[in-house]
């Protein structure tokens, strides 16, 4: 359990998103306490598991909001490109 004792200013969504991306890529265990504290603000006590889950939740929510703004034909293009990437034979 991490106990944040120093005060940090309220982070922006961009700062929280940057920290969430870093934690998602590298894992909470390998992320610094300041990175986790920014993501988890205003919580002052949290575990690495909670930070990892919050990183995934925040990024998922942001991506879903962005996808909801795309026209259907753009969503279909993304799906088609992914299918093409994954349709290789090993």
C-alpha cells in the first residue's frame, strides 16, 4: 500500500492520461510513485493493483468516448485494418 504524504496539485486530465498510458505500458510495479500519485489523485492510499486497474479504466473510458464521436465508416475502417493485421498465417 502506498501512502502519499506530500501534496500534489490537482492534475489535469492530460496529465492523468499520460500517467495511465505509462502505467499501462510498463506496469504499476515499474512506475514511479509520482506517476501513480498523479493518476490516483485525490486518493492518498492505494496499491499497485488499484493503480493498474485505474490506468486501464481511465484509458478505456477515454477511448470509448473518442470512438463514440467517430462516424460509422471510420469505425468500420479501423475494424477492417485490424482484421487485416490479424489475418496472417503463422
